[in-house]
C-alpha cells in the first residue's frame, strides 16, 4: 500500500528540493564571479602593458 503524505510533508519536500537547487545556483554564481574577477584583473594588466607600449612608442 502506498504511503500518503500530508500537505506539510509535501511542502517540506518541495522546500528541500528548492534549497538544493538554490545551493547549486549559488555555487555556480560564486564560480562565475571569480571568473569575472580573474578576467577583469587580466584585462587591467593588459591595459597597463598597452599603455606602457604606447608611451614607449610616443617617446
């Protein structure tokens, strides 16, 4: 015989599923933010190198 679940149990299960999804999305967001920071730093360094190159060319 199949077990029947109360409304509270159903909502608790749904909340647990949602929390798992939220947790996975938060991990992905954290990784994406770290990647953006890395790319931003790399771009800033490239801009500095380009400015130094331009300054040498102008001299």
